[in-house]
C-alpha cells in the first residue's frame, strides 16, 4: 500500500482568498506542496479514496491516482463532500451508446442518514447512482467491507455522525481518521493493534507549542467541538503505529511548511513517536 495526501487542509484552505498572511503568501508563491486544499486522502493498492472536497478535481489531476476502486466518506461536512460531482468524470460524452464507467461509493448507515438530512448530499449521490456513474452501497455501521483481499472496518467516532476507517490487507494495516477526533474513545482492539500508519487531524493550534503564541482566543466556541493539537498528541501517546501523519491543517493555525517541519520534530520528540505534519501531495510507502 502507498498513502497519498491529496489535500491536507480543512474547512479553511491555504491559501485563503484575499488573505495576505505568511502562510497564504508562501502558498501562492511556493507551488502545490505549499498549499493545503480540502481534506482528502488516497490509498494506493486497494485504490481507496476518502472524501471529496471542493478541490478534488485539482487534487486528482496533480496526483498519481489513475483508478478509484471505492470511495468512502468520513462525514457530511461540506469541506469533505462538496466535490462529489467528481464522479461525473465517469460519463462518456463521446460514444453512443455511451460507455460510462462506474465508481463504488460506500456509506455507513449513519452517514447515509445524515447525508439524507444535510445539504442534499444523498439526493445528489442517488442521482449519480441512477445515471450509472456510481454504484451506491449502504452498510451497517459496524460491518466490514471486503474486496480484492482488503478489509475496511468503519470506526464510529465520538461525534456519532463521523467515521474513521481501519484498512487492512496483505499484512499491512492503517487507520485513517479525517476529522472530528474530539470525544472519541477507541475500542480495546484499536489500542492493541500495531498499525503501519495512523492518519489523524492535527487539531486546532490554539497555542503554538513552539512559539508559545496564541492563535485563537481561549474562549472561542470552536474549542468546545474541536480537539487541540495537544489533545491529539494525547491520543498518539496511547496508540501504536510505525508512523503518524497529521492532516486537516487549517489556515488560521498559521502552519507554514517550515513550521510544519518544526512541529513534526517537536511532536515526535515529546511523544517518542514518528510524527509528520501533512502537506498536499505527501506520499508514504506502507
């Protein structure tokens, strides 16, 4: 397996339109690897896509992805779902009768439920399924999805509408949690597993642990629902993996590529774990 970060950002991408801060300025000047587009990752081997942000067209065009076997979603938030029109790429606009392609899209029952209630997401996917561009399957929240020698187990998080995925196959195993880490209590099996890679959201950098500068007011309501970087590190201390990669890095966090490298070193040293702050187009061989 090979892990590719298509988009390492969150709801607020870097660069943010009209923003002239250091992170955004460097992102405009430094090329794709200095940018942080919406959250999305790809696992080569099983060819699994997780989440389709608005920028997914750009992300796939600059990636090494050539085939999507199946797409999973983490939750309904627009920064993770608004690019679902990407599956229109399966339409044959030239031949008649058309020779359309089809991509498998798998939702847990809870995700399907929230997709039906929020932003018309399920209606759009139902339309894509009706036109044959996707094959839509809804599975129980705790049921594994198996194909081509791989097994994908949904992991329901503390916010019950949000899921991570435990992906195993050919003696490799990874855990991917795109967002909504706060309030999650891992099951014992997760604590007992030694993963080859765990991907987690960085968390809100309310106070930069290196510079000690505060980025977000301590009374800001975002801190009620989002874990902080220090809370993420507490999760890392209790989990076992050969490598941790931290994504969903928001523009307000002020994490430039250079600061990301410094944070990677700092987080690794204080936890004793191998930790890398993600950037767009980062690849990791599993």
